[in-house]
């Protein structure tokens, strides 16, 4: 059974930094592309923030490019999202995804 577990969420001040982690189990992590999404409101769709391929190629959504960095550690089956200079509008639930598998999400609140 594939499981993704996010951690590292919480409250952060605007302009600060925070790192999210997502550990995956039940699949061959090193061969999977991984992504981070955000959902600002349960009524809104999830938005792709960052994606990293199995070989480490990264792409970013317009909202976060230049501020957030996605990375992976295949030895730990973990993908990270380094959030630098977060803004109040980055407040959302952040989800980790591998193909059709999603984590349960972690809440990030950015205070002004």
C-alpha cells in the first residue's frame, strides 16, 4: 500500500522560511516523480506548486518560482519543499503527490 506522509507544517512569519517533508512508502520512490500542491480553500482546486522528476528535473508554478525549492533524497524516500520568503497568500493546506497517490496534507499559515 502506497502511503505519503507530510510533515513540517505550522505557522510561519511572512519573509521567514519553512521546510516541508513528505515520506513515501509502499513503492519505489527513486523511480517516481513527486509533486507538491496547495489548496487554499476546500472549495477551490489544488494548485501545483512544484514537481520533481525521478532524475531531479524541477518545475514550479508561477506563484512560487524563485521562492520555493523542491528536492528529493532517494536514500530517505523523502521529498522536500523549502519555502523561503513565504507570503500570507501562501497560506494553504499543502499536499504531497506521487502519480495518483496523495498525502493527507499539512496546514501552512503565513502571518503578516
